[in-house]
C-alpha cells in the first residue's frame, strides 16, 4: 500500500547554530545560538522562523486547512 501523501512541507523545531535573523522579520526578530526555531525545508534552502512568527503562521494554516476540510464535507 502506498504511503499517504502530505501537502505540508517538511517542518521541524531545531536549534540555531549561530546568531541570525528570522526569515520573516530579520531586523526585529533575532536568534541567539541555541534558540529554538521553526525550520521549513522545501528544496535545498531551509527557512528559519522565530517561535512567535511560527505560531502565527501555523494558526493561520490550521484555520485554512479546517476551512478546506469543511468545504469537502459540503
């Protein structure tokens, strides 16, 4: 039997190896070495987001997926 397909990119919580900025807001949201962050991997270049930005994006995506699921039931 085939593995179920996922529409989501690879998402994981990782630790920053060095200080750098959040992909969404580099000036205001900075990581220190060892800070936790959301890593989104699509293709060769992973993107890193601070936990505040990640929370907002994930909540919006969950809402959108719930709306799509509800539309399937109609």
